[in-house]
C-alpha cells in the first residue's frame, strides 16, 4: 500500500540533503519513505491520500531514555521535594518494593498505558529500561516485559543498591555481573548503570558495563546528574552510545564527548521535577557534541511522557533553538539508540512522522502544554 501526504506547509526531514521543505509532499510505500519533494511535482497515484492542509510535518519523536516497568507512583515524594527536600536517588527504593510486589500482567499494562501516552503526543520510537526489580528474577521479567512493548530494551539492574545489600554494594555488583546479566541479556539490547553519588562508583560501574558488553549488549550510562564525576569519561572510554543527564560537566567531560561518537542525552524533565540545575546545552552544542533530548519518564523524578514538553523546556531553559531542540528529540534520540532508520524523513527511512496541528515546529515551544500531534504515523500507519 502507498500513502501520499500532500500539501505539507513545512516538512522537517532532518536529511542533510533535503533539509526543511515548504509546500511539500511525501510518499510512503510499505512503511518507508519512498519520495520527498515539492507538492507540485508529486505523483498522485497513491492508494491513499492524507491532506496536511498546510500543517507542519516532523519525524516522530525518538525517546531514548525511559523507565516504564514499574508499579505505583511517588506523588507524595514529589510534593515533599517541592517543599524543599533534596533528591539523592533514595526514592527509587519505594518503587522497587511496589514493582517487586506487582504481577507481570499489571506491570505490562502500566507500560502499555504509558507507551500509548507517548504515542498520542508523537513519540514513535521508545526505549525502556529495567531497574526497579533488582533480583535476578525481577530484572529478567522486567526486560522481558519491556521487550514485548518497546523498540529498544535496556538492562539497568545497577540502578541503586537495593536495601538488602545496604553496605554491600560490591556484593550486589557481583550478583549483577554473574547472574543478572546472563539471565536478562537475551531480552535486552543495552546495558546501563547509574554512575553517581549514592549509586555506583566508577569501578563498580565499569564492572557492570564490561559484563554487559561481554554479553553482547551496547553500553549506556546514567552519569553526572548530581555531581561532577567520572561517569561521562567512563562511558566515552567504553564506547557508550549515550551518556545521559550530563548536568555537571568538567571541561574534560565536554572534550571527551566532543571527540567521540557518544551522544549527550539531556533530560530536562528530571531537572524540572527535582528543581535541579539545568544542563548547559549551549556549551555542549558549541563544542560540537551530539545532543539528544529525552523525557525520562519514571515515577519519581520525571513522570511525563511528553516529548513536546521536553522540547519546550529545552528552548526556554537550555537555550536551544526550536530547530535544535526538535533535532535533538528526533534525530538526536536516534543517534543515541544507533538507529539510522528513524529520527529523519529521508528516502528509505521508516515512515514514522507527526502531522502537527500547527504551521511550524516553533509552535512546539511557542504553545507549551497544547496537544499539537494531529496525526501520528508509525511505519506509515495510524495508531
């Protein structure tokens, strides 16, 4: 089947040769972009026609950082934090208890609910992490559930040290390396670790990441969210696809990122929800670092599935232009997942796209909180 999307007022392709087109059209065949160009030149023999009526069309958002396998919420923790309490990762243990107690069916249903929220707002590619089970059985089922419903799955068993291992972080790391990685690796594409104060130190993080890499998993790192540390440089050294948060960076961290293929994934929803400092996106972009944006949906520190909200935050608080923020939330996310087939609308790309209820991508930041995703297509299909 073929689909013609016609009368596009502004078409953002993120293809280096095509750029942004006006008065454009796009043809989809078998779920892929088959043709892009001026509306006046398109062959109108498609099986189906979608009239964009002058609206903007963008690539579907690529969410490269989410935590959707969980039970319960932490609304009370959020309220307390807004009243002035600090966040140092301790609240994760609340979700840990609820997730362990939940049934597999309930965990899957919650993931499906949140994934549907993402989709309604224009996200067409979704990465999901484990990390709220932290026993061998619970981490294995978490990545297995995620693999059924997400495009990419990450083993984040090394999220924090669980309560039963308090004071014995090395013993927990040994369990992750020797038992959790082998059990969960068949269902995962990535290994991740929270290399941060209150979680895992650089040596422990290295052990986890190297074990995952030896099991065939790609490397990702949570790092430098709360303090300057070694996590960013560790990720770059190990060839991580992405280092996420990147709030507190030394010059050496920026230099390491700029000289590598590792993406700096910024998560301003978490900084908004924790009242933490904002990452310095301009510093990274001006240094030549590849930047992605993610919503970081999780029950404790960023309970949002809205990539448009993240784009608005990036423009307002991270001093990114609307075009830079959109690129980071689409093509940047694709690079963070090493997915060349998504995040752009060049010929041959997956036909994952959003018709906005707006004439320009500027409206994503100009109209924050307004549902602007008029039509969302994944592989050329609605729904």
